[in-house]
C-alpha cells in the first residue's frame, strides 16, 4: 500500500493535495502527529483503499525535532513512503493569507512575512530529502488538484517541470516572470528590410534571414548548449516552472525566430514546453 507524507510551507496548498488524494481513494489524515504514525500503520486497514496520505507540518509543536527518528525507524522496519513537499513564493503566500485571514503557525505576534521566512528556513532540511517538490505559486486550485490527482493515481512519478519559451519586445517591458532572459538585439534586424518589415518571425522569409547567418548559428549553438546544462539542474532542484524569455526591440521578428528555434530544441528532448509570442501583434 502506498504511503505519502504531505508536508511543506503553510499556505502552499496541502489541503488541496489531501483532497486530491481522497478523490483517488486514499485514506487521509490531516495534521497527523508524527509520533503516532508507527502505531497507525499497525492498524488493520481496509484492502479497498488505494493508499494512505498524512499531512504533517509545523502546526504540530516539535515536529521538526521528531520526524527524522520516526521516519528512519519506519524505513529500518521496511516501510516505504514518499515525501511530497509543497511550497510557494513569498508574494503568493502573502496573498493567500490575506484572502483567508488565517494565522501563520510561526507568526506569534511577528509580521506575517517574518513567519513565512522563518518557516521556509526551518523546513529546509525536510525539503532537501523530499521525493517530490512542487512550487504551487502559479497553479490555480483546479490545476493543482488535477496534478496531484494524476500523481496519486500513477504513483510517485515526479511532476515534470513546465517550460515556457517567451518572445517579447524590450520597448514593451521585460517580462516579470522570466527566469532566464536573453537579448538578441545584436542580430541583424529584418525590420529595416522593406520586403520583410510587414512579416513576423514565424514566416519562412524571416526565419531564413535571421537563422541562416553565421553569428546566429554560433549563438544558438552556445545558448542551446547552456540550456542543455541548466535545465536538468532546475529539474533536480524541483522547480515547477522555467520561463526562458527572448527579447528584441519590438518582439516581432528576431525574438520570435530565435524563440521558435529554442522551443524546437527543447521539444526534441521530450520535455513539457510551450511557446508564447507576447508582443508579436503590437
């Protein structure tokens, strides 16, 4: 029987995750005292349930000092379980707490942000040993529940990192959610060729003009090699999203052509990737 320990930062969506496991046929316990886990696992359980899911976090006083010996003892006895660690960025957690008006377990008269940062620091060691880390910052409740439900039904498969390749124009501002930004304004601009100006980077004419140049080919080779090195490191860290932004002046010609090439390169590695042209019609 599969056993899942759901833990992580307060406000990161652990209740939504537990609801998804319940929908998948798991027997779930919220705020389970970690020291009671060995005794609970010895109870006779109905054979028709799909598994067990326990939410454990800092609501239990002393959790951080107790979980390690309990988990080690269970593994020594032959028990196998997955640790699902959930988190979100500070801006998202602050917004969620302002919406629910609930108190943070480490607030204790301090500012909410201080409590969030203290919890993140305290949970760092547990996060490091988790089997799956999910950043829920950009998921809606429905998206998160769908992802967790798929995990519950399919086993402990790691959630794939979602990669977004984004073209944009610097004249319209740098994307706020970009993780990696590359400026391709050094490339020759087809905007100044009268026959090419009305077209965009998706057209064969612009593709030929931008990509079939020695400096472009050399740049793409080096940048794609860099991405081949970086992407597995982000995946190993448990990052949920990676946005690669490619910018030129207007976001219509060079950035679109280069973004298309990067998108195709990543897609050929069988990773989840999508392509967005933010400013192509401006």
